[in-house]
C-alpha cells in the first residue's frame, strides 16, 4: 500500500505479509539450536554406570592377575653373597720376592719374602721352596744394602709382637753385633727390660725417626716424629711436619 501523508508526515507502509510456507522455509536450521539432555534422566544414567563397574572389575580381575604373574621380576637389585677372600699364597709371595730381588728392589723384595715365611704352605704339594731359602733371601735383601743389622732387628721386632721374648732377644743381640748403634734392636731390648731406657731428648728422637724415614719405614718414623714433636712442645716444627707427612703417606699408599 502506498504511504499516506498525514499533516506533512509520511507513515511507513505496513509490513509485508508472509505466508505459512515461507515461515517454515525461512526459519533457523535445527543444527544451530543447542539442545540439552533432560535433567530428569541424569540420575538414572549415573545409577546404571555404578551398577556396571563392579561387574567389570570382577570380570577383569583374572586378566590382571595373569599379567602380573607373567611380568619378569628384575634380578639386578637382589643382593648376592660375598665371595670369601682367598687365603694368602706363600709360593706367589716367594716368586714375587725373587723377581723384585733380581730387579734390585730390595725393600719390596724383603716384604714379599717375609710374607712367604709367614704364609708357608706346608700342606701344599706344589710348594717349591723351603723356609730356610726364603729366610736367607730375606737377609740378602738387607745385606745388599749394607743393612744386615736392620734385617736382624726387624726379625726381632716380629718375634716380640708374637710374644716370643727369647727369639726377640737373640736376634736383637745379633743385630747389635753387626751394628752396635742399631736403634731398632735397642728398642726391642728396652721393651724386654734387658736394656735400660735412657732419657731421650726431642733431637735424639728426631734423629731416630729420620733413620727409619730413610729406610721407607713410614709407620715407625711417623710415631717417632710425633714423639719428637711432643717432647719439644711444638718448637721442633720439622718433626711435627714430618709426622703429618708420614701419616698422610700411609693413608694414601698404605703401610707397605
């Protein structure tokens, strides 16, 4: 319809009429409408789910058990029994001592030869040396260094540690026959009460410790250096420093 003018103003025309068919075709598609499930059905679904779960667990339990039984158990972390250490081999020590003696390493050779005396395999049929042979080779290591008195003194100290006073005194006297000023032999005799103990000064003990140090006997030299340091009340600094040095060397390389 054409617009009508009322008092100089124009009124809009009436909206066009739309038929029922056109309304159906022009409506919004159903896919854009968000639909929600009815609230009254939700409790029913949850109840059904909780009813089904225990049944599934019961049915799947044998399968889980079978899987656990078939998984291999790791054995890397299981503790194993420690193997007992092998006993000392006197024959091996004797052979090593002779090899070191030929290489002119007399101190190391003497230590291995003494081990062959202590661990002499008397019951072994494969032994190829006697105690007398090993004993003589041991003394030869000191004789080559013009220190036979030290060799006798070492044997005397070993007998004293084992409680054999008679043999300790005998070898100490042999050491003094070869070397009248042998400090090791005098010390053993002092412990046995045969030789009177003299009052020692810090300087005397330091000289005694220095003699053991030159023989690579660090354990004994460390004890004497420490005694010298205590007798001087710390004034003999070199004795204190040498005691620390010998202790650290023993910790790093061992007594031998």
